[in-house]
């Protein structure tokens, strides 16, 4: 079973039998051996597995021993490597930590990949949700547009239907009510159809007398058409007028001179 806790390092149970450790124990006893393992634990706690030599007094004070004894363990038995009289480290510790560091790195990279995949999945899910939201929104908008269009079409149809109802059934258009023209307008029009003021006055008086009726029956619809017809039948109207005048003259004469009055 793989360990997940990194707060340890492998400790071979045969370490005491290493020649270097045997000599350490022989010269400094178990105190020296204890200082050795305390220094390994201190190195293990460092990010790069190294420790400054100038801090040896601090280690000695912490573990209730003497600085000189700590320095002897570091320098005299070949158990540690010293660089430029500034730092020391243990090749054995680095060798033991290498598999653990590689495992930790692998786990870390796997975690990063997993995190990236989760972010990617979340992005895909978010994108899918946005697509669904947009689709729903578009559907709602399309439905609303269709409803609005149906309402507009119904309103337009209603207006057209009303207009169709208002129109005459025989397809003819409504005519505006006839308005009697002024005599001046009649004279002006007669001047355009080769008529004079007398013709216009006769025309005007004739239709005023019969209530602007055509043939004495139908209501006048187009007085200009009647005026043109008047000019075409001018002689007929003149004869009729002359006959009426002669008849009236005879009647007056008869009334003034009854038979036997002479």
C-alpha cells in the first residue's frame, strides 16, 4: 500500500551496522548516533534537503547537546557532504527521498491534469447550458413573434373585413352627395364648352326650377355632364322655351280679349 503522508523518510533497520555508523557509535556512543538521526530529520524538513552550517548551534541548543559534538558528526565520519563550508546534506537521504519525490510529483501532475479536465468539463457543461438557455430563449422569442404576427394578421383581417362590409355589394363605390354649384362656376364651365353666360343662366335656372332633377325624375349626379348635354340639345331647349312663351302669350291675350268683347 502506497503511503500518502510525506512527513517521514525510509529508515533502514541495518543503518547502525554501516561502517561509518559503527565508527560513530564507537567514538561518540549512542549520543553521537542520536545526533546523526536528529540531523537527518532536520535535513528532511528542508525544501532542498540542505542545512546551513552556521545554524549548528541552534540545533545543539534545541536538542540539549554541544555544538562541537554536532560539528564532529557532520565533519568527521563521512556521513554528510559539506559545500564551501556553508551548507551540508546527506546523499543517503536524497537517495531515499527520490522515489517519494517522484511519486509526489506524479500525483501533483495528475492532480493538475484532473483539475484541468474538471475545468474543461465545467466549461463544456457551462457552454451546453448556455446553448440550452439560448435555444430556449430563441424558442420563446420565436413563439412571441408568431403570436404578435397572428395578432397583427387578425387585426389587419378585421379591418379589411370591415372595409369590405362598408363597400356596396354590387362592387360600386359610394358616391358623394350632389352639391349645387354656384352660378359663377357654371358660367366659367360653360365658357369652356362654347357656351355663353346666357346659356349658363338658362341651364342654371332650368335645373334650379326642377330641383336639379334629370328629366324631372332622377337626382342630379354630374352637373357638368348635364351642361355638355344641354349644349348638344340647345336648340331643343330653345324651341321648348319658345313654345312655352308663345303658349303663355296666347293665354294672356285670350284672358285680356274674351270672345264677344269686340
